């Protein structure tokens, strides 16, 4: 009996490709994205006054997070975030500095930015006063007694040399060492009426580095007080003002400002 021997062949082994290693999580990736977003907020909010205080703080936080993220895997993203945060803070500082400067000029006004010329000595001619502002050249010269100061809109003012005066019995303040009186001439070279009271309200005076008090004297030779008058275009108006000064001659300074935010005309001379 012939036995059939079945020949069996072993199956070939199957090979499988190795499984890829799981990706490593991005280190500090969330911090890099956060720094980028906060940097954008800081840059966008930097021109908005008051709000930029908050956005600058936000940019500061983003800067710290961005510096930390530089040690992670999202370095490029972190660098962009850091740059934006720094830019946001810098823009905020620049915007606030400009705003403070503008506000200071509005509140205090600049000084002696108008034209200084020879005064008329008396009332100025309306034709001379009405000279167009475009024909005037600003001067850095400090005006003094007898000089004329002209603002850009054409309004002009002169202050005469001081003259001694004797306050009356009921003047204020009392017991002054010495009193001097000035004649102020206002020439309206604008195209609108001007209220002289604005000059008398906004003026301030100094004598030898200290405040010189204005004298109110209705019964004596010094006069003074709140002078209100409407000066029409092309017209001239004159009023007197007196101040209490020291017993010895010294330097006197009188500043006049016609409107809130306008530059100040500061007259300086001996009194």
C-alpha cells in the first residue's frame, strides 16, 4: 500500500512596518499663541487714549509669556508675539506723550509765538491793526513795555511803561510797599468782536519772581478792576491795570492770554 505523503509548506512570515512614534506635544505652544494675540491687541489699542492704558498692560503680560515661549517649540511664533508686544507698549508710550503735550498746550498755552513789533505809543490805527494774519511773521522776541504783540488771528496788545500811583484809602490789597500802573491797549485786527474782559481775567503778573497782586482801587489814583468792553473789528480799546510791587525797582512780568488754549503774550521789563 502506497502511502501518499502530503508535502506541506510552512507559511511565509508576514512583516509589518513599525508604528510611527506619537508626535511630541508642542512645548509652550499655547503661550506663544497667547503672546501673539496679546501683542496684536496691544498694537491695535495703542492709539486709543485711556483705553491704551489697559492694552499696554495686556501687551506687557504678552511680553512675559512670549519670552517664556521662546524656550519652547514654537520659537518663531513666540518671537513675533514678543515683537508685537514691545511695539504695542512703545506705541502706547508715544501716543500718551503726544496727548499730554497737546493737553498741556491747550491748558497752559504756548508763550510768545506771535509777532512782536514797535508799539504805536498811543491808540493804533485801525488800518494797521487789521493787517491780515498771513502777512505777520512770528518772532521769538520777548515783548517789553511799548512793544506790540500780535497773535496769529490779528488781535494785538501793547503795554505801556509803568507809572507810579498812590492807592486810595479803600483799595485792596492794603499796605502795599509800592504801586505801579500800566496802560494796556488792545487792537482788534480780527474779523470778529473781542471781549476785553477775557484779557483781564486771564492775565497774571510777577515781580522779582513772586506773584504781583492786582490792585482794585475805585477811589484812588491806581484804578483797576475787571474791565469789560466789546471791541469791534478794526477798533482799539485802552484800559489801566495796577499791581503791588516791592519797594525797590525790579523785573516785572505780565502775561496775557486772550482765549483758553491760545499762546500767551509775556511782557517783561523793569518796574
